[in-house]
C-alpha cells in the first residue's frame, strides 16, 4: 500500500481498529498494528517515531499508544503521513478528545448551569427555610442548588450538546469518559461555581427580601437598581423593558411635561444600561 496516496483511508482504518477495541473510551493500539495498517517498512516507522522522541516528545510510549497518548498519536500520524487531519478525525469519531475539545465541553457545562438557573422558578418556601436554618446565605443557596438541580442529568445533557456541537459520533461509548471528566472538574473545584451562580444568588435573595444581600456590591447591585427603576422583575425581557421605557418617555417627555427634561435624560440613560444587561 502506498501510504502517501491513501492517507484518509489509513486514518479511517486506524480509527476503526481503535473503536473496535475501545471500552468506555479506553484503548490501546500497538506499533505492529500501526505498521500493518499503514503498510510501511518498520525502519521508516521507527525512524519517524525516534525522531519525535529526540525532538520534544520524550514521553512517547515504547510499545504502542493508548487513549492517554492521543496527542502524540495524532502528531505522529500527521508527521508520518504528511497530513493535518488526524486530530479532527479522532475527535469526530470519539477516539480522542484533546485539551481544546475538553475545554469546549467545560464551557458548555458551565453554560448549562446558567441556563438551568435562568429558567428555574424559585421555590420561595424552601429557599426561605434554608436561609433561616443556616448561618450563611451562600450555604443556603448551595443547599438549594443541590436540592433542585440534577447534576447527573445536567452532565448528560451537556455531553449531548457537546456531541452535537462538535459533530462527534456518539455510538462508541465515550460518554462514560466525558462524564468522568466533568465529575472530576466538579469534585476538584475546577468549575467556577460561585462566579457562575453569583447573579442568581443575588436574584434569589432580592426576590425574597426585596433588597440586596449584605456585602454584595457587584454589577448585580446596579442591575437590580435599574430593574426597580422600571418596576420590572428579575427575569424580565428586553421587550418588557422597552414597553416600560415607552410608557415613562410618554409620561416625562419635555413635549408633554415641561419639567421632564432631566427625568427623560435619566430614563434614556437607565434604559441603555439595563438594555445592555438583559438577555
């Protein structure tokens, strides 16, 4: 086989071999298997492998590649076959997820947390009970979140979104590997949970008590000041804001109210600020 004329076919065959042996995203392919698939002389194969070791890839294994060596295998095949398609092929077939793709999964997961909270209807009774029974509001919020959010389901949906977004073939049992990745991020505090939920911590407190939490001097203080100005709720839309804005402009516009010039300026300024904050 002339490997310079069959690059994509060779990579497809290597992918197929790995998929057939993969169990929950874990696999191993030996050097002998690669040599056989590529149809290449051993001398050429090992010469390329050793040249990579001498340069910067000192951690390349000595008998074959496993899922932890995915980066090295992609680089090796690209170098050997003089191509740049291996990493993308491995990603879309679920053979190997590089750091960049896993970072994309992390971002999708964090957005999923935000979306759940954005669409969640606050259980005031439970939240009030948790606040009254704990010393810290943040502890109460964390307990509420744990009670109301199914983390396993959230992880599963995030992985489904990742598969769709990255066009990954999901039939080769890689979900367990990705679940483990996300669960480790959560367990080792690699997800900025407090930052992600800051807006909703503020919103829930404000909804229950009608004021901002003590010590919460953040961008959300300004957000809720503006919501109060337009008599809007925490989950109001831009369309609802525009309606309130139009009503106030009609009421205070200088053409209607001779003393309304300054009020109109404030209304316009606050509208522009809040419009930029709302989704």
